[in-house]
C-alpha cells in the first residue's frame, strides 16, 4: 500500500501538562486531520486565543478550526456524559463539534460503574494510592484488556443494554468485595443511578456523530496525501510500560501508542514533536527527583498557574530533569523539541538543570528500574536567569541571550533540535526557530 503522506506526532515528554493543547491548536492550520490516540477525560488540554480560554478533555485540540477533521481514535476512552458536556461548552462558543468530529467505533466506553470502581480501588490502596483522577480510566482500560469492555459500536446493537447491565453488576460486586460503600458513592453530587440516567441520555448524542472505522479512514487519508497530526495526552513519563510504574496512567503515551491507538503502521510515522516545559511539574503521587519543596517551588506553582485542568489539584514543581527528558526523547524517537513556559522563570536570578542522578554514590544518566524505591540526588547545572519579560517578543532570535543559552543546553543534552518556544498561553505567542 503506497502512502502519499505520514502521520506526524505531538506528545508530552514529562509527566503531562506540558502545553500540548495549545501547540496542537497552533499547528492545526498545517494539517488536514487531528487525531487523539490514547487517554480519555483524565486529559485536560487548555487553549487560549482571542481573549478566550477553553479546556478540552476528550475532543482533539483542532476542533476550533472548522475546516479540519478531528478524530477520536480507537485507543481513546469516551465517557458519553463528559463528551456531551464538552460538546455543549463548545456550542456556547459557536463551535459545532458535530460538523467536523469523527469517532472510532472501536473506542471503549467509560461506564458510570467504572468511575465507582476507580474510587473503590483508590480507597483500597490507602496510603499507596496513585492519585487517580477518578474518571474511570484504569477500570475501563482493565476491561479492555480483559476483553469485557463495551465500545462505541456496541451502542448501535440491540443487546447493548443487556451487556451494560452485566458489566455494571460485575463492577458493583468487585467494589463490594473491596469493602466500598456503593450506596454512598456520588458522581458530581449524584447517586450512581441518577448519574446513569444522564449517561444513558448522552448516548443519543454519541450516536449522532460520524461513527467510523477510524483505522481505514486514517489510512485512506494518508493514501490521498492528507496531512495527519496525532495528538497525545498525559506524558511519556506516565506511560504504562516505561513510566514511573505503578504511578502511571493506563495507556501507551509514547509514539508506539499511535500505531495501536489509531491503526497505522510504524512505517507511516513521520515527524515526532515532543513538548517539554522549561521546568518540571507532576500531579499526584510518584517519584519526582527534581521536585522543589521551598519558596522557589511555590513560586513556580503560582507564576505558572500550575493547577490541573481536569482535577484542579496543585501540581508539584521542580527544575527540568534532563535524564528523564533524554529518556523520553529516546523512547519516542523525537525529531523536534518544543519548549513551553520559560516566561514563568523571567524574574529568577538563577535557573537550574538536573544533568544526571547520583544513586547510592554512583553517577548515572539512566532512569533506574527502582525509580520509586531509591533515593535520587540530582546533579545540578546552574544558569544565569534572563531577568526580563518575554512579552511582545515576536521572533525566536530576539529572545534574551541567557534564555537562548539555556535552550541550547537542552538541545545539547538531548541531541535534539528545538523547533519552537511558547512564551505565553496564547496561541499567538509561539516562536518558531
């Protein structure tokens, strides 16, 4: 099969929250199709332009461009009620998602009882909880792997309700086995039954979209020479295989996940654009070698508005972690770097980079298997701060020399060129090299 174009990939290289939504929105004019390949409503992609701010959870970040197709791929989890809320919020901004949003029939559904089971599992872990968003992600992916899950295409079948009730009963039994009080459980202030009624009503909206065999659709687009951008969610360090397990998400967040999440061959992957903040953040539990517990960490959190778009939780903040960044570039085959939020550090006298780790007295550049269990001491490199605002700068080469030096150090450490820098949340403040 001869393909006239390839799938370019854009994904996060840290623990999520790198600014993927904004960058996808900026890049969308150069593509014909934007396709989400994994994750679900645990994602929160924030877009800002024309004085407007909007957060997307399931719908691809190209939706604000009416002449571009957006696809929710088979690797994505869909929660119908959350999807309906997202569609309604877009409608308030005069965006008709039904016009240019296509949904894979093979995408799995998050049931209300998945969310109940998520809460039950997290409660059962006690102090070992991983910091789940409680959106039902883990239980839904578990059912997918166990071959008991329900997919979008199943909602078109006559026996869907029967399959639904059977799976729901299994979830309730599992929650009770964990000692969870299912009667007291609430979702958005509603009982499971009340929430379920709204969830079921949302299926009518779901069925009204273009429901497609997305693997055929996307490969047909490539044969026709249409440009496709795969949009990732979360970040590489949260990958279920290569992240800081078990403090990870439940899907493949790296480039390999594009193939299974959209149904494209490895040979069809083109450019891989990886996004990193100029510093690091993490939400929830898990290892974070460069985390700052002092005033600098708190300042990064406040100036960077580091609060989860999905959970509202404050993010843990720290200096950039080059061993983790090199690792993510290696796993993904990153061809181009995009650096976001250096403006958060405009007023710092000094900025630091973790160049390597010290573990049990030995220096290493590798992420250890025992990432969660060993004490890691960062080896720091110090750089002078640029001490000026980046507002109004309209070209990459006009950035302060000290910031350019800092960016060059990232390029040298990762052996990967930087293609762009984001200097504010607004789409217009994206400087291409």
